[in-house]
C-alpha cells in the first residue's frame, strides 16, 4: 500500500492592515499528512524553466479533501525548505482511484 509522508506547510492569515491599507499577515507552520513526494519529469523541468525561469525540484501529490492554499507559499520536508510554483493541478476526486488528486510543483528555496 502506498503511504505518503508528513510535510510542513506555511499558512498565512491576514490579521490587520498597515497605514497604507496593505494586509499584514501572521504565519504558522501546519503539518499535512500523507503527501507523496516524487521526482518531476524532464518535460516538467524544461517547460517550467522556459516559462518562468524556475527549476522544479519535486512534485507533491496532495491528499483528497485538502483545502489549504498551495499558491506562492513555502513547504518543508527532507530537512529543507521549498517554495511552490504556480497553481496546483487538481483532478476530480471521484474519478481518481487513489487517495491523491492534486499536484503541486516546488523549487528549492534558500
């Protein structure tokens, strides 16, 4: 049986606005269980590099039912920090036989 790992996701919550009416956020790390971490294909690496100049390090498979925001945020696993790239790719959960229906690409973040 396939089993994912626990990763940390940085969640930002707007708490206030500054004098220029820009949002102020608080940040909190939360655990996301059962995430699959895989290698990107050569096509994924090359197309993202050409489009955005970013190099995909890993592709994450996110469990069905997850409602977190995966756009422009940070994740941590394998003792390293990564930044998400672009928007997640999501399929219809009922049409996908396994426990994961969302893919998120990440790049190394120092």
